[in-house]
């Protein structure tokens, strides 16, 4: 057995970007060696990305991105092992976190709290939770993760689509998805691509004579052609969106 996992584990209260990162960190600290042996040092554990992906019901990119954020926050260190043996995770400050004395109050002075590095709050999960409301379910996290993968790991593209929904007071996921479908079908892969597409649509609209715009901007139903087009995309994908209005706004 290469890992020593017996005994109890103290989960320190740290500041994470989102609950997914917190869950992954909890796995790392729970499975880390409580004592050193011939294979691993205290506070270390070996993992395989494929196994973590299956256990958490998400994608490889989401696991890798979460590990990168934990590294940036100085919570862990990661080393890739040779011969496809997975990754080695070292939990930083493990001795301090697993020492009960670190949490005891002194009669004369306040206890020194474990270091809690400041982390950014701009990742896609935090953005969704704080602006759309509620916590992410595993299914929703996987759905968002799949879209990030479709845009080559560019979270900012999916966030931009969310911002469009918010600007139109349609802050729900069913409104965001047809925008993403439309962008992906038009070759958008980066935030710059999305901005270029937006600017192109504005130029085309501004180049039309006003009387043409008046005659073609709305169908017989009184809904703009852009709205109807995105509604058709939504219906084809089985999405429930409600009315989708002009989505070309600043982001």
C-alpha cells in the first residue's frame, strides 16, 4: 500500500474560488499520507486525472483547471509522474493544518490562523453562482465544463454569453445555451472571436437603409428575425428559453 490513510483528518477552513475547488482539495487532503513511508512523504498522495474525472462526474479540463487554481492559491503543489503513473499532489502547510495546537486558543493572545491566501473570484463557477443565484449541481457543473471544452478551454467565452443573458434580464442557463450554440456554429472559439462577431453584426445592421430595417427586422409575429433564429436553435437543441431578444450587446 503506497498511501497511509488511517487515522483522522482535519479539514482547514480556507477560501476557495468555488465549491468544486473545495471538493477537490478535500479529496487531496483526505487521501494524503498521514505519515511518511517508502513511497510518499507526509501530506502527499498520488492520483490519476481519469479517476478524479469519473469520481467527480466532470471533465479532464475542469480537473486540470481546478488543480491550477489550487496551485496558484498555494494550497497544493503538483508534479506529473513518469510512465503515465498519474500526478503527485503535495498538500502545502499539511503539518500545520493537521496539528490540533494550531486551532487552540491561548489565554494571553489570539491564535495564529492558518494562512488563507487571497484568491481571485472571477472563475466561471463563482460567476455563475453569484450572478445566476444558487449553488452548482454536479450536472450543471459538468454541462458548463463541457461548453468550456467546446471553446478550447476559454472560460471567458462562456462567461461572456452569461453576461449577455444578464444584460437582457434573462439570467438563466436556458437562455445562455442557444447563444453558445450560435457562436460555436459560427466558428467562435475565443473572446476576441465573439467580439468580432458582435461588431460584424452591428456593422451589417447599421449598413442597411432604415426603411429596409423597418421592413425586415420583425416578422409577422412582431418578434425580430434574430429572436426567431435563436428560438429555432433552442428548439432544435431541446432547450427551454422563453423569448430570446437581440443578444448583441457589450460584454
